[in-house]
């Protein structure tokens, strides 16, 4: 197990920003270095304790899916080894946890696909009988499988704010307004890009869910992010189908009517729900057993899905 990395300190490249989990550096005009730390966020708050090997699991699993699903649409990968773009004494910070990616313009939406009714979707369904404006059959129980996967986009909130579920029409409107300049001269509209994102997201989810089912894992829902190049071509960016962006359930313990156990940070969320904490920064420290259990769940997800042991 590698020493946990909470935050990078790379000086050989300009730092562009830090997200909840990733630190982003400029390599040149065409590429970025994205380093996946071991930070953990819950309820949109970064917690003070890193989870050992989390960043390495996320990168290894994302690379697995980028390779497996590359026939559906292009992705952000350049094939450049991250260790070649930093100083020699900084290579430990990127080894096994970083990607050199294309500079792309991100779509201003989170592309969420749901195959089961759970989480915020379950709350919406209970209140309205619908999720993101999509009316669902009456009488569904918590964790019920949907007749077909649905695309339920959300807004991209600023750091510390909460993403909000939006309708597909609202997603199209956001893309129209916020991608207008990026799409100038491409012959495409933001509304078309939202359509492309919906089609791609459902295709990615469906193929991944079928594969995972054969490995004993249910992918209940997942979040994709997409970007476009100068020609307006849609690319899969960020990460894909990891425990941070997805709900993974062990198939052998799944049943309707409960929130199933999972291979993600739900264990941390459940622990935090027992505390007297208002879900705003700063986040509480985590007990050692919660950190250890969560790290184990991340590694187990990788090993079960890929059939490989984390190097």
C-alpha cells in the first residue's frame, strides 16, 4: 500500500486548480496533467483524512473502462506517460495516479444514468413519481430495477455547492448558452451536444452494466462527464465508472426495499449520518476503521471488476 497523497506539490508545471479529488496542471497548450489524490469528499465536502490507494484505484479502473468502452466514443487520453512531464523528484506524486489528457471544453452538465431507483432519485420518485421529469411506473420500491436506464442530468455546481437535478430540456438550454462560443463554426448546437451526451451515456452505462453483472456487481447508477474538441466532437473525460462516480452493489446481497451494501463511499456517508454534523466544511475526521474499510471496498471493486490485483 502506497503512502496516501492528500495534495500534490508539483512545482515544475503551473497549477490550474484543485477539485474535490483531482489536482490539475498545465503541460502545454494542448494537454493537461490530472493527478488523482486520495482525498475523499462526502456531501460535497472534502474530508480531512485521505483513503490509502484510492487515487490509484480510480485511475486504474478508469483506464480499464476507457480501454473497454473506447469503441463507443473518443476519450481524453493522450498516451503520454505522466512521469515524463514532471521533474524527476516529482515522479512519485504521479506514479500510478495521474493522466496526461487532451485540453477539451467540458459540457456544463453532469451526465447521470440510473438503472435503479436509489439515492436522490428515490427521494424524487417518492415525492413526485418521477426523476428529473421522467415519469416512472407507480409502486416501485427502493432499489428497484428500472424497465430501462434513464438519463437524469444535473447541473455542475461550484466547489462546496450541491449539484441539482435538472430536466433534459434544462440540460439542453445550459449547453446552448454555455457552449455557444466553443461551438462557433462547428455546425453543431448545444442542444445537439446534449442529445449526443444522452445517447453516449446510456450506451456506456448499458455495456458496462452488462459486463459488471458477469463479475457479480450491479452498477446501480453512474455519472459521466463529457467534453468537446475544436471540431465539436464529443469525448468522454474526467473518470469513468469508478467507486467515486458510481454505485456498485454486490449482486449476491441485492434485494429491493433496502439500500444495498456497496463498493463505494456509501460506508463513509452512512457513518457521517450518525454524527451531529451539518454537512458543511470543515468535514469531521474519520476513525481508522472507517478509513480501512473504505480503502478495502475501493480495492475490492477494482479487483472484482477487472480480475486483477492493484499493483
